[in-house]
């Protein structure tokens, strides 16, 4: 038990030559030396594991790809998760941050295939499935932990003893159980539909793996002849520009993909398009093939676009697929898995086996030669490419496994509507609802070898047996046929997002009723990016609700996107990518973490620049130097010291400032207002503690009043402790190091979080010290604005001062003289000539500076500065008031101009105020 605070004991500690610290801090904090040592200490001590007692708080990490390396988006996302986890851990909760990695089907398979090719080894198909998969496991064991180690460098306090991998035995069992259960319920089925097909990898891929690129292309306008001798009047302009008609025996369609015409099965026109009303139900003859295909009425056709008639290729276009469904048009596939034209019907013999783009050229040449190419129109259009293969993606008609996502989405929508799960910022709920209410069947099969193999087995007659194990499949088959039969397992694997959708509960041990599942599921908060709300968040919601009856998380926080300092998206092609590991090497993990936290305002993207990170590195240096100052001044904790018993006004004020900061940081972190928490910490540590409290404490520390000195030393040590505790979730390394170096025996990571106490704010002390700070700040501001030399000592006079103000002046006169660089302070109704007036509470203060500056030259300088700002304001406003500029300029340019305008307007206000003050002094 600690003893009550005793002034006598405190005084006895600070005898001449006594140091309460074993060693002084080094001059500089060395992150490279400290960070690995402290992380190992935390991990070895078990500090990352949830405590046995306390309310459960859990977060599951968005599992990074096992192939991945830490990028700046990871740095942001995982910093915020760690801040929240450390905060809740210190609040006494059993905090679990569960880590793991994703097997990343196509990405991992591609890495290993490239590695085999580079080494001159046999390729995937030469090796065969089993040997290739074994090679991938070898790679995973050797190289798959890279990003996990990089997360440690960031300071991630994950419970690594619970680390999971989406292909480990437990999660694989959960995947099989979910697949089988969905199939039993009729929610998992096979269907022939269009998918995004990557011809290089020869697999279906998700929309997230498709990159839309703008390319220079063409619209080729083809004339499809009408069948059965049909003609119709088509409106045109004559040579004089008058309306007239011409009789046509063809209909014009336009396409950017001429090769797909071989799979056309219809032409669509809008039902209200008068030009084609009489053609609805008629037929055209498809050039080259000679097939008769119908003209159908469908609102998909846009009368204002091109000729208003659209060729329909249901097997090779997503929109056409839906039109074809509505009109029962034939689905004609013309491509093989490598996107070459088929080597058999329905492809005409002249084009069989051709590469798709070679076929395009051949068809265009034939159309030109035969006269049914009417026009070539240059255009820029978006073309889908595989984000890893880089090849053009084809909509491809194929048999795949699908989940009835529409049925599963119903409860997932309801859970957000009724508040079981909330989105922060709330506007992302709209995005979630729009996707979920228009959801399509989810294609979950992939033509890969690395992944969860689909638990379906086929008999020779095509009958499918879905089971968790091969033995169960054989039992089903024997029951079905009455005897044992040969079965072959489906060659495909499941979409990576399928296993990821189970992540919150499969990682806790589901389908077993584990202690972790009972204690930590549902999880509390998910922190993720907006780009995977549909691909991951929505699917976790669907699966979690369906298989556990509970939403997998109570809150979804959507973090910002990290851009460069100009607001542009980072990309290798632009050369503006910032590597977080390089930044950690240069500035330390704490500086990067504080930057991410301070800039993560809800609803705003982060414009990241090195000077900002450097600024927060300087912030950590400020704290380090402040701690060195406290050591040099023998400010150490005293057993039993209670800050509530402090007598000095300065002590009572700083205690209140601590409590304000505790409340601000706590409230901010509770609602994921990370930037507010960081800004409150910065303001308190840099401005309140370092710039003011320590400055105001120096005269006491250097004075002869031993009782006051003892109180300030004890109070300073207490305040520094509170600062380190509050800052720890954001800057864990430097705070843990300082905590240790200032004599604490426990680790800061597991220290308790302070409770805010509004009663600790002393209104009288608050008012007095803030009056003092405002007075000195105003004096410094005037000196700076007026270019008063630093060596100049000007007199200050206060008129209209109350008795309270007079008393404060007497109490703090030495401080005011020292910090304001004054020659004297006087209370008088007569101000000296050449004084600049300003408000000081109820009084008016006059700072006499005329003898130290050239008033006329200073007036000219300020006047010119205001004119320069006016010029900038006028120029920028003209730009921003120009609708054409706003319409055409990139978003980052508009933002930059708005910021310039705001800076110029603020600068003008500042100089105008200074000019008014200067003129008042003349």
C-alpha cells in the first residue's frame, strides 16, 4: 500500500546531489534501436493476449494477402485497429485483436508459377495438381510471413498465438460445412451465367480483380440486312439540311468488339423509337454467318445513341445477357477459355481458332470489302483488364457455382436498418444498401488449384454429391445408386472471398462451440476500406447472420483513402507511392502512426506528405526533451502524491487540463474520431504541457520556495505520466520507453486508463492561468507582427484593471516580464506614446513599441502584404467563379485553389489586424 503524500518526505527526496532516476535519458530517441526491443518485450510477456477477466472487446484483422507487403493503406488501417485495441486493453477490457492472412488464390498461384518459370522448373500443368499445391505450401512456409513481420514493425499488438490462415485445417472445415449447408438449403447451386473471365489465368475473377482502363478505340458501324425483302423509311437530312426519308433494307448497329458479332442472336430497338416500330418482330440476316436473328423491343436500346439499334450478344456482354433473358434469345458462345475463337461451330470455318483480336481485324476487313461497314468512329472507352494478368477480360458464359446472395442479403439489410450493426461515417450505409438491394447471384467457383477445393463429387452420369468429406460423398452415392460407384471431385476451388466471408466466426473456432466463440463473437468493431464494403463487409454480414444468428460486428468504421500531397491516388505508374517501411526507417513507427491517426478525419481522404510525418516526429522529440527537462529538474513521482491536494494555482490549473484531455481523448476514441483524439493529445502535450506549463513552472523550479518546488516536481511527474498513458495507444514505442526510463516497474501497455473527473477542473485556477497565457500570447503576437527585435524590452501598461487583475499582475509579474520580454508592467490610466492597445480581460493593455521599430516602414510593409493577398484572392476567386474551370479542372486542382484562397484570406485578416494596431500606436 502506498503512503499518503507527505510534503516533508517530498522535500527530503530532493536533497543536493540526489537524482530520482538511475540514468538520464539519452539526448535523442532512437526508434531503430528501441522498437524491436520493446515489441519483443510485449510479445514475450503475453501482453497482447486478452485478459481472463473483464468485458470482451474484439477486432478481427482484415486478413492481408499472404503474398503481400505492407503498403500505406495497410499502415493506416492497422494503425487505427491498434489504437482502438490498445485503448480498450488499457480500459480493463479483455481486448483481442485476432490476426491472420488470406491464402489469396490467384495472387499466390501466380507468384509460385512465376517462381517456377524463373527457376526453369516444370510448370504447373507439367507438375500436376498435387505436386504444384505442395510447391505453394513450401513457398508459403518460406515466404508467406513477410507481411506479418512488417505488421510487427508498425507496432500491431495482435494476439499472435491466435494467428489464423484461411487455408488452415479449422477454417477449411468451416468452409466445407458452410458450402454443404448452403447447398442443402438450396442457396448454393450450379448455373450457366456470364462471368468476368481472365484468358491468361483461364479462370473467373471477381469484380474487384477487374481494372477498368480508358483506351483509344473505335465504334464500327455495320449494316445488317433485313430478311425477307423488308424495307422501311428511315429519316435523314437532305443536302440542304431539310428533313426527308430514304428507304432502307438494312439496320445499322455499332460495336467496339466486332468479333462478337459471330455470337449475335438479336438486334434491340427502343419500343418508343418511331424509326423502327414497324421492324419489331422482323428479322435481320447476320453477315458472315447468314443466320436469321430477330429484332426485339427493349428499353435497353437508347434512341439517342448511335443509330438507336443495338446488336445483342447474350454470351459475351453482361447487359446483352439480361436482354437475352428477357426475350429468350439464344446464348451463343464463340470463345474458348484462352479467348480464341472456337475451332468448331458456331464459328464459321474461316475464323476458327483465331486469336480474338486477329479475328476482329479479319471481320472488319471483310465488312469493308463486302460493303456492310458503314462508318468508323474514333472513341475513348473503358475496357476491363485483369488487375494481375493485365489482359483484356472477357464476359464468358460458363457453368459455375453460385450463392443465392439475394436471399442471404435480406437479413443483412435488416441488421443495418435496425441498428444491430452501424456504419461510421453513417453515409456509407447508403452505399451498403444500394449494393445489397440490387445484389446478383454470387459466383464462388474459380478455375484455380490453390484454394479451398469445392466439396462436390460427380458420378459418371453427371449427378452431383455435395459433402464435407469424400467418404460422405461415397455414402450418398451408394445410397443413391444402390452400389459403390466411381466419383470425381470438382476441379475448381472457391473464391477467396468465400472463406473471408466466414472470417469473424471461423477464426473463433466455429462450427465448434469454443470458449473464444462464446466470449469474443460477435466482434465489436471492424475497420476497413470503402472499396470492399460489398466484397467483404456485406458478405461477412450475410454469412455471419445466416450461420450464427448474429451480425458479426456491432460497428463498421470505414477508414479514409491515403493519397499523395496533391490529393492524387497513389500508384506505381505515377511514381508517388510512399512505402510505410521506408517511412518507419526514416521517422520511426510512432511518427507514422500519429500521422495516420491525426489525419484520419471521417469522410476525408488523407493527403500524405513527408513534412507532415517529420512534424509528428518532431512532436515525439518534444515529448522526449520535455521528459529530459523533468529529469534534470528532479521531477519524480512521490508515493501517495494526490494531485487533488495541490495548493499552487499552476498545479490546480494543469490538473484540470489533464482532466479535459482525458475526457476529450476518451470520448473521441469511443466513437472512432481518431483525428480528434490525436489533435487533443498534440494540443495538450505540445501547447499546454511543454509550451506553457513547463515554462510557467521554471521560475518555481529555479526559486527558493522549497514547498512550492516539491509540489511542482511531484505534479510535473504526475502530469507526464498521464500524458504518456493517454498517448500510448497512438505512439506506443516512445511512451513505453519513457515509462520504463522514468522508473515504472509495470509495462505501460497494460497500465490502466485514467477516468475523467469534471470535478478536477478548478474554475478559479483555470481562469487565472488562462488570463496569464492570453496576456503573454498577445504580447508575443504583437512583437512578432510588428517585427520587434527579440532583444527589445518594451514596457506594458494596463488601464481599467480590476482588483483581481491587479492581484494577478502582482502574483505573476516576474513571469510576465520574463516570458513577454518586458522592461516593466504598470497599472495606469495613461498609456505611453507609440503604444499598441489590446484587450486583456476587462482591462486594456498598451505595449509601447514605437522606439523599437520604424512605424512608417512597418506600415508600408503591412500595406504591401495586404495588397499581395488581395491580388491572390482576386485571381483565385476568378478561377473558382468560372464554371468552365470548375467543370474541367481535376478535383485536386480545385481543392488546391480553395486552400490557397482560404490561406490568403486568413493572411489578409492577420495583416489587417496588425495594421490597425500599428496605426493605433501612431
